[in-house]
């Protein structure tokens, strides 16, 4: 892999949750450290980012935090000039991921890429987000068939206007895959949206805060996955089905 680093954008990876649906595999370890095929989920995410010149990673940690830190320390020895910081998430076991992501609010003075720690994402999707002319954008799989479980979106004139699992699969435009870009300068609007939603219910998804921002007029564009491999891993069945997707991503990483 050619390491040509982009120093203008950092990566945030929420990795604090307990992932109870994958127990007993996640009894002591966070989901992101589970292997899919020959490599851990987290390594595939980091490699997809590094392939696009990203070098600064901020991990939101809670359950199994010491294992995440030890693994990242080993990666820092392997990959030249890569850097990790770890942001502890208090009360991660009793609050939703909206609370977890809010712990990174102090980073909103810079350009950020956020990738969920359970999302396998092709490096070309990361590139499409970075290269998008939209200052803020969500990666949306508008190729796959949708069901009830996916985090679905509605799009109008290239702008995401609705995001929620409860959206009708027949009318939704695609699935938000768990990767987004935020440009510096959005801090007041986004922090306000998070604070409002946290006051209402700290057990919500961070996508609920995004919806509040959409409603307040903050534009988030849509970046299509263009049919490239990606997958969110939540269950034992997902873990098994993810192996060919992870293999396809890793083959392209090393071309």
C-alpha cells in the first residue's frame, strides 16, 4: 500500500458499544476486533482510510477499551506515521451511540470522516466521500434491496432529508452505510442538534441528531456507494455473510 497521507482530515471511529447480539464473541472484546475472514473489522476500516491518505484516527472507546488500545498500538508500529487517540465514553453501557459520538464534539473544528466500527467499507467509497463537492455528506447504498433493519434515507435534490430505520423500504432511496463526511465550520449547528436530542433521550442513535440538523436546514449531500462492497455487521449471521465482502474489499486494497 502506498502511504501518501492527507493531513487535512481526521477519522472518528465509534467503538464503545457492547454488541450484545454477537455474544459470547463480544463478552470481553468489542465487535470491531472480531475477525472477518483473515482480518479484523477494525483493520479493514483503517486500511480503507489509509489507502485514501488518512492518518489521524480518534477511537471512541468503552467496552473492551484496553483491547482496542493494544491493537491500535500494534498497528502504529506497523504502519508508518499513523496516529491514534482514544476518547473514553462514560456510561457507554446505558446510553445510545448518540452519546458516544457526542464525545467527539470537540473535534468539529476540523474536517472529519466518521466510520462506524462495525462497517466494512470499500476504499473507493471513502474516496467518493472525501472528493464529494458537498461539505457534509452521507455514504448511501442505493443499490441494495432494503428491509426493516437498515438505517434508511430519503433524498431530495441530492440532499438527505430523512434518516431512520422506520422509513418505508419501498419508498426510501437507500441505506446509510455508517460512513459520513463533516467539514469544519459545522460545529454550532451540529452540537446544538446533539444537545437537543440528548436532552430528549440519551439512548437514541446519532442519526437522530443528524435528523434534527437536517430539520434545522443543515445540508448533507448523498454519496452513492456505486454498488461497491460494504456491510454493517450486527449478528452472527452477518459475521458469516461478511466474509466474501471483506475478501473483495481487501483484494482491491492491495491492487
